């Protein structure tokens, strides 16, 4: 239990240092921007099918494809996964 506490304590201290702009060795993940329309076209799904498969509102998907909005947060992470391994992501979601 001491190891768990020390690990959590260290992580919290690193997070505080990072948020204060101090140089730390934490790894920060920044998902790449994506071309939503090309990702959808690679899956060969319609807008309705793609939105349903990945739990995205179809109106939101259309905004992303037109470029007047950009995905961020978990949606951007999901789209990066779909871009890299669409069949695997679809298989996991359908199982």
C-alpha cells in the first residue's frame, strides 16, 4: 500500500509542477488534428452510419466535415484511433 501511495503522491506533485510551468518529465499527449471527412470516407460509411457507429451526433459530424468546428478531447482521440486502425476500433465497439 505504501508503494501505491508514493506513486499517487509523485504523480500529483508532477501534475502540480507541470501546471505551474516547471520543467518536469511527465509525458503529455497532444492528439493530431484530423480530416474527419477523409477518415469517414476511408471507412466507407455514410455520415449517418459513421455517426451511429462511433456515438457522434450526425450534425456535429457534418460541422466537423465542413470545417466550421473541430473535434477536441475524447472525440479527437477516438478519431485518431479510427484513422490508424478503423477495422480494429469497429470490431471492439461491435463486440
